[in-house]
C-alpha cells in the first residue's frame, strides 16, 4: 500500500514536508501573483491550484536565470523539487524546498546565491530529461478502471476534482471485494 497521499500536510502551499520521502518532478500550469511576503505562486499539475509552490527569493532567482523573468513563459516547464533540511530561517535550520532539475537546460546551470548577508554559495541545477507524465485521467478512464494500483498512479496526475472521483472508485472497488 502506497501511503504518499496520507503524508501531505494540510496547507495552502507545497511544503518541504511534502518532499521528505522523495523529490517530486512537477509541471508548471500557471504562475500567478502572490502576497507581499510570497510574491510568486507556481501552480503545478501535480499539486493543483490549491497548493502552489511559493519559491523563496533564491529559487525565484534560479527560475529567472534558467527560464527568464517573464513568468508566463514558465508554463509547461518541468522542475524537480526536493527538501533541503539545511535551509535556515535566521539561525534556525527549518528546512525548505530547492530545485534540483529543470527542463530547458542542455547542461547544468551554476550560479551564486546569497546564503547570508555576507556569503554567496554556488548552486547548480541539472537538466531535466524526464518526459512529462501522461495527462490527467478522464472520468471515463477512472470509471472503467478496476485496478487500485492503476488508480493510485492516476491520482498522482489528477486534479482535485478527479482525485475525488478516483477516491470514490477505490472505495467502491475495495468495499465490493
């Protein structure tokens, strides 16, 4: 039994906790303006509009360096996000989200990022060669599916609405067994 979906925190954004078990490769579907504190919200196919990736300044600099400063051009791009336990807030290690791979690169991209007021550290992003996952499953595909492992795979690439349908189908299959 895959417990991935049971590990997701209740939140309005992707958190480092979402990536503790493993990095996740996501596809950008929209970039929108956020709050003053978190000015960029990157909506992904995998997490949906209710849980955008809100990159910190360093990761926004990485996105801008690789994909440019016009955020609408990021749509369709893919990136691999991972939990970096060494990210600090003040003097505390709190962990955070970093980007390890990005589509659109032919070779690794290295840049200097500010880590403290007086220190800059080299950061490298690798090319992402993995193809985009299949599109969201249709309602008919969910209804016709009789295998819970296949439904689980569908769940990872589904919208919130489709996930509800998948969950109902899994319940129907497991209660009927």
